[in-house]
C-alpha cells in the first residue's frame, strides 16, 4: 500500500513538474502560445531570416530569459529541499531548516562580502562567478559549524540550543550584512536589496554552468546517505551498532548541505522555508523513510520554486515580485502551525 502511494506521488509530481515547466516557459510579461513554443524548439540550430522577426524574438525570450531561470528555480528548489531533509534527519527534528539555524544567513554574509568588497578587484566574469559561490559556501559552513558546536552535547544535538544558536547567528550575520549595505554604493545597494529578498531574475547560462553542477553533485552525494539517515533517526548509538561511521556521515551531510545552501544563495539570494515546508509535508503524507522522502522532497521543492517564480513574474506583470517574499509568506504561517502542533 505504501509503495503504491509512493509511486502515485512520484508520477504525480513528475506530471506537475512538466506542466509547471510548460506554464513557466509560455507565461510572463510576454505571453506565448504552445504553437510558439513548438516553433522555437523546431527551429533550434537553424538560421532565422529577417522575415521571421517574431520567431527570433520568441527564441530569445525562451532560450535566453525563461529557460535559465526555470532551470535555476528547479536546481535551487530541489537542492534546498534536499538540504532541509538531511539537516532534519541529522538533528532528528523537523525544525532544523537551513535558514533557521543560520546556514542561509552565513552564506548570505559571505556572498555580500564579495559583492561589496570584491567590486574593486579586477577579475574576469568567470572568476567572479566562482568566487561568489565559494564565499557563500565558506560563510554557510562557518555558521553551520558554530551552531552545531553550540547545540551538541555528548554527541546529541539539543533542539533548543540549536534554535537559540541559529537565532544568534542570524542576528550577527544580519548585522554584518547591514553594515556592508551601509558602506555599499548606490548600484551595489540596489542589487543587494533585490538579491536579499530572493530572486532568479538574473539567472543566466554562465552562472548555471558554474553553480548548478555543485548543487547537483552535492545532492547526489546526499542521496547516498539515505539509509544512514534512517539509522540516525533511531539514535547515534544504534547507527554505530549497525555499522555506520557516524562522524564521517555527519561531516559529509554538513559539508554537502552547506555547499547546496551556499551555492543556492549565490544564485538566487536568500529564499527561506523551502527546506522546512517541503520535507515536512512529504513526511506527513508518506512517512519518515528517507529512501522516498529525499527524492520526493527534491521534486516537490523544484515544483514549489517554479510556482513561486511563475507567480512572481505574472502577479504584477510587467513588474516582478521577489520570490523570497512569496516563500516567506507561505513558510512563516506554516512554521507557526508546526510550532503549535509540536506544543500539543
């Protein structure tokens, strides 16, 4: 019965993802029909004459503007969901979202340091594209290690210390971002303001070529920890008795999750609650087993980000809403409901 539910959920999410990709490709400030979409893909690789001006415009809109942000939304959504699942499994608590325990804010501080202080350094576009994810990863890793060190006692992470340490790290990183924003130029401040709210509007193939492989490879590595995460749910002592190298698994999960969050922050800015809402909903529907929770959460995370980006582009077109604000509007009430449910 459970296996059939998992299969239904998997194929249902695949169908939803396909429909959302088509909708995100055709809808926006400039609406396109399915016939326009088919014509663009049929002409792929062909020379376009001046008499085919509409086809050239449609091709540019789809291939250069919409597809990069669709791929970015899918990669970021799936990666954040995978990081959320593994963080919650590692700490054995559904409240251990990367954004709540300081990973996102630490990554944000690292990225802002590069944006503000690195602007005066002469470097190529490719080097800058590598430097931003690296700085975000280092910032997120430092924040994670600090929070984990504070929250862990005798090998077990206390959820109260975890959340309190996360609050402190978020506050300190927020102060650092505020200070850097204070000394930023007008152009930097404009970019920082929009970036801090979360957006995939500036997604491009060059940024994807650098950052997407990092998120994909780290997510694939996290998939290898599914059985170990199931064992950790029963306690670290039992996981050791089964034969798992708990310390190595912890380090691997922390590094991979931080890589994902740091790289995602460098691509799309700060997007909260995806790693909290999606894994919890999947667990409620299909149980706690990471064999299915992890891949289904990644699919659901990609779908949620596509929905958020579609709403962001179309709700107030031709203007655009920051997708991070939309995610917070959904995730904030959900987090409050989760806290109230745990209290009961």
